[in-house]
C-alpha cells in the first residue's frame, strides 16, 4: 500500500465526516452518493474494504504522522 500524505488523508477524513453528517441529518440521493464516493476514496486511500476498517487504518496512520519528531522541508514539499 502506498502511504497517503497526511494532508490528503485529513482532507478525505473531513469530507467523509461532512458527508456522514449531511446524510444522517437529511438523507437524499445526493447525500447518499456523496457518502458512497467519500467512503470509496477513503477505502482506496487506506487499502481497506469497509468504512470501519478504513477509519481504523486512518487513525493508525495519523498516530504515525503525529509520532514523527520532525519533517524536512523536502518531505513537506513532496506531501503538498
């Protein structure tokens, strides 16, 4: 699995959370498709088959990111 950049992972997690909230509050065809799309993206990004597994993997990746002591400017530029 290619490890996603922290910025991209956080972005997809935020979109997933927003889609989940919107669908739970007022489910429509659009909110359903948006949730399906973001779930698929999150699963592909984390190499998981279910949303639950993808969220667990994303949590583990975020722990790894925050566990780093320093990031070089080159790594920062590559992640952007």
